[in-house]
């Protein structure tokens, strides 16, 4: 064993060297020696001292980037309208919204009374509230700035208001570990109730009577497993366990049904699931099973009333790899699934991924993905699941690469709230007037449907005389400083993977760049959990584009951009496709004529951080720099220990290396920490947080030590650690901007793109 003392160099310009305490693990005939596992002991003073030394080294090595960081931060700040507010959303006779104020890091959550005039669209037209101006009758629910004062961290993990509008429950985290304390405020008096619930997970829901609050607890491995109910005014110790999930590989959550008649509890993994629901008008019946997990169906369930009958809207993958939508009569529940009658609402389509569906009082609203793009469609409830079913209607938008998403619409509303954004268009909020009857545009039954033109009613926040199918633009997030989307270009390109698969790329650049192979490039990727990297606007990204950097988003396998098959081809023992797809995207960029192949950097976070570690091992020569944000770089060690946070839940994504030798050896062949080799690694920054519960700080801390010890090159390898942050880093928008500025300055400096274009 080597010297057990921690060597912290007196000169912060020298990289800290952690002591070595070799420990071995043996699985399936393979033994691995880990010299830095001792860094996992968070309570060890030596560990904290080492991490502080790492940060001091990082500060020293990157000190010359501070002016650039400050410039990028200032650019983000100057383009952001700091005093602003969200578009109000109506619920139970109130308009709810959030204000932000210049100089303040957190939002202020507010509401004002709504009025009823008898004109449906007018009654659901948000009030015009001036940013920074006092709104008559405004009531503050929670001031995040006041709550955060004197605390190292602040975030909310859920909030709920009783239907009568009297009580407001909120969950608050002051450590960054995503463990919350719930408090309840009487909005009539402004006083807090005596009820305080500790160690709560995300999500809060009040029962209709306002006397019971439902919440979730996580186990010691930070797995949500227990749904509890708290009766106001009673001891928390007496709270009832409504549901407990004991399978360590299953994740539990809950939410209200769209019509708020039921509490829906969902249990699942990435391959199958189970839903149960509690009807508030029949609580004595308890939780009712929809489809048991033994049927091996991955589904979501939405109970609702259709023509007075209890129905279940199912988004499921039963004989439908890309999922489909069926309608089930609640009277069928309890019968063997093979004997149940499921009416088809949306057929399966190999080219269309069905993401999910919900209902309003008059329509079904569904989210689908086709050709990488997420879309929203609506179908009238009248005739649903019968030959008389109306065709799907879809609002259309002019850009090629965009994202539209459901925005939390109210069940009774005559409109649905939509979010829209693209690489070039700042976020917009629309209200889409639900079409019905004779003014329903003609469509087809293919799922594509007719489309209402985007922009109809744009800017018409006071418009009330509208017909079904119109889009009413409620807000476009302002970008200050003279931003014009015509100054930039976003295009779809395709890379070819080694197995011949075409991999979509989104390429964003300044419109005035010359295609002369002289520019710098940054490529970003994720590629796990069927998460899609959808087109979205970023103020911070403008700082890279304006320095002549070509920014590429690689839509690699393991994500969901091209449907369920795309995800399945990048998980478990096909995981390496994720890495080779990313390298193929990098090769496309290097040969595109847009950039100098010597001036390419890569960025990825969390599971995308595992991607960064893997591609750095496979092709270090292709990158001038790599930024790995909260990187999952010691994945095999983590997944081999089911006691660690989320480990057992990962088996459906990566496979179970504990029981399956093939999975173990496959993972051992790609996980970044185990595959560091004596090559010249590029400049690398591992960015982490001490209180991260999703990817523990120890993973990048160990990785950085092993990289420095093994690399044959001279580029700096640094660990940037936020001692008071969580998986998303430090809290507050200004700290978030600083973090992004740090990452972007690191890559811009590495690729020699520090000056703004003329």
C-alpha cells in the first residue's frame, strides 16, 4: 500500500495527488483494483480537503479565462430581461404566475383573481400584467428570494393549492440533495401551519376537500417508493402509507388525473410499468389496479368520464413498439388483459412515436414525435375509439427544426396551453383554441391531421372573437441587445455511423460564417434513457455562436429522437452505438468544411458525461477539449452496488452486471474509469457538486485522478466542484449563468475562439 497521507501541494498551480488505498472487487472472474475509492467517504476530512485542493488547482489553471467568463456572463445577463413574468395560468378562479426581478436570483410566485364574463375564450385570456409594475389585487404565495436568504441553496420540489384557494403547500430544498421539507401556508392570514413534513421527495397533491395532502418519500438509495397521506392538523408520525413499492428496480410517482377526480400512482422502469388509481368519490375502494406489471406492458393511464362512463385512456406499447393509444372501459379492469376489449384511438406507426396523452372536458391531447420533431395533436372526445372518431388536428409551424409541447392546460378550458421554441426562436407560449364540430378543419386519419396555421391570433392577447383551431400568441420571451434570428442558421445534417446508420445532427451557426475549414466547433450529446435533445433556444449559446463557433447537437442512439427503436439500439449491450454515433458526428463536423478539425470541443452532462468519458477514451485525438458535467464516469462501480442512489433503477437501462456476466464484461469494456489508457488526452474539465444525489461527486473525482496519472499528454485535467450544489449545480439564476459561462469559456479558450466576430 502506498503512503496513506494525502498530499496537498503547497502550490495550487500543481495538480493535487490523492493518496492510494487499493481495494479490489471481483465479479464474474474479473478483478479490478481501485486506488481512489476512498474518496467516496463524504464525511472524511481528508476527502473534503482534497476536493478543496482540486478546486484551488482548477481556479489557478483557468485563472486566465476569468475575463472571458465575465464577458460571457455579462452577455447572458445583458440579453436577458431580468424583470419579467411568466404567462398566467388559470386554476379554480385564480391566475397564477411567477415574477422575476432584476438583481434577484429567484422567482416570486403570485396570483390574482380571475373574472367570469360568460365568453369562454375571453375568460381564459390571461390578464395583461406589466413586468415590474404592481398588479392590483396581487397576492404573493412564495418569495423565493426571501426563502433563500441566509441559506446556501434553494429550490422547490413541488407546490399545491387547495381547490378553495385557501392553503398553499410547498417543498423546499436548502442543501442541493433533492430532499425537501414541506410547509403549508394559510393564504388568508399569511401564517404557516404547524404541519411540517421532512425528508420528502418531489410532488405534492391536495385531496379535493383540502384536508389531506399526498406526498412521496424516497428510500436510503434515493428511490421514490412510498406514497403517504397527511391529514392537516394531525401528527406526521401518524400519516398513512397509501402505497409502498418494495422492488428496488422500480420507480414510483403520482399525479392527479386531468379531471382531478382521481390520484394516479405510477410504478415502473424503462421496460414495463403498473398504474393504480384512487377515486376521490370512492376512497373506500382504495387503489384500483389498471394493468399489472406481470403483463410486461409499458403504459400510462388516464382515468376520465366519457359520456358518463368511467374510461381509461392508455398510452401503451402492447404490440406497439412505438406505442399507441387505446380506450378501456373501467368495467373491464380485473379481467385478464387478453380478454379485455381495448378500442384503438391512435394506431401504431413505425414512423411516429406516441409520447403520451391527456384529456380536457372536450378533447384528447396527445404528444407525438415524427422525423425527430415533437408535435401536439388534438382529437375530439365525441366518438373517441369508434368509427365516428374525429381526425387528429395539429397546429403547424413554419420552421424545420422546432419543439412544441403541452403546457399544463386546465381540464375545463376551451384552449390548451402550448410551448414552442426552436434553435432560433425564443420560447413562445400559445393558447390553442380547441376545434369542434363544423369548424374542425378537414383532416385524415393517419395521425398527421390537418393543421392550423401558426401565428393566427399572434399578439392577440385581447382577442375573444376566434374560431376553433386558432393559435393565440400569449408571449415570446424577449431577447435584449438587438437579437435577430436571421443572423443565425439552424440546419439538419446526417452523419454515418460505422454500422451504416444515419445519425441526425442539428447544426447551428452564424449566418455570416465562411465555409473555409477555419472555424471552431462544439459538439453536444446525451444519448440515454430515451431522452431527446429537442430544438430549444439558448441565450447562453449565442455567446459561442458570436465567437464563430459552429454548435452541433448530435441526436445519437440511446435517445428518443427517432422513436423507440432508436433508444433500444443504444442501451444495454448495444450501448456502444451511443459512443460511436457521437464520434461519427464529430467526424462529420471535422469533414464538413465548416471547422478546423483541430478546433473541436465536446460537451455532455450526467449520462452525457459518461458519453464524454467514453469518447475521450476511444478517440482523444479528435477533441481539443472535453467538458463533462456531473459525469456518470464510474458507472460500473455504481451499478454493482444496489445500495447506492438509483443503482438498482439503472439495471433496465444498462443491464444488471451483478447477475449477468455478459453485461458485466460489456460494461467493463466501455465505462470511462476502467478504460483510461496511456494516450494524450485533450484538455478536460469534470464539473460536479458535492451534494449531487444522482451522480455522486466521487465519480469525477476518481476519474480525474486516474486520467492525470495515465495521460501521456500535457493538457490540464481539472475538477470543478460546487460544494453547496446538487445535480444542477448551485441554485439561483445568476449562479446558473456563471456556471454556464465557466463551461463555455473553458471550451472557447481551448478551441481558440475567445473574440467576438466583427
